[in-house]
């Protein structure tokens, strides 16, 4: 199935049944899936991108905190600019757009970039800042749930990746 791909797009993930969401959570958290009692390890790199509908839409299921915690970032896309939307209309006027897509990097190149990111030094001052940020989120009166340790680790990974990308 599609979960055995390197990059999975879960479109409208909160319309998926809780059982399907649970299976996706296993893939994201454990790097494996279980089908008919047999466990299969997912190849690396493995990444899940997901879109989500507003919770007030009919047929949506709220994502559990344990699943939300597995996503590194949440980005609100909003609507495209007028020019961008015109470009979308022009590009997607052809039915074969998806068939024309080609990889821009090989699996081994992505693995190499990931390994390079691991060599980026993280200054103790930045680590202290990340811990202070997490602590502040846990104590903030307007937040029901603060940053998890997993979130703090994830922010450190993002900082390393950004530093590597910027040279």
C-alpha cells in the first residue's frame, strides 16, 4: 500500500476513521505497520504529510493528542494569492500533471542529507533556549497542553536542518 512509500500524503486525515488514524500513528511512531498480525518495517526515509479539515466540518474525527504529537509542524496554508491561483488553474488545466512529476532527489541522496544534518553542532545556549521555551509553554495559562519532550527534540532537529540548509 501507499504507506510503504517514502513520503505519504494523508489528505484530509481527520476524515479517516479512528482505526485508520491508529494505523497511521503506528507507522509514524514506530516506523512499522502491522497487517494481519505480521509486522513490516518501513524503509527510511519515511515522512507523513497530512491535510486536515476544520473540526466543525461534517464527517471529521478529532485527532488524538498522541497522533498530533507525531507531526513535527502544523502550517496553516490559507488561500493562495490571486497570481498563484491563476498559475494553479493554468498548471492543472492539463489532466496529466501528476504523471509528469519526477523525483528531484534519490532515496540515498535524502539519506545523505539527513546524515549531514546530524553533524550540525547545537550550541548549549540554543539547547537552553529550547528547554526554556518548552517550560514556558507548559506553564502558560492560555495553553491546555505544553510542549512535549518530543516537541523540544523536534525543534532542535528543525534548527539543525535549517542551519544545514543555509550552509
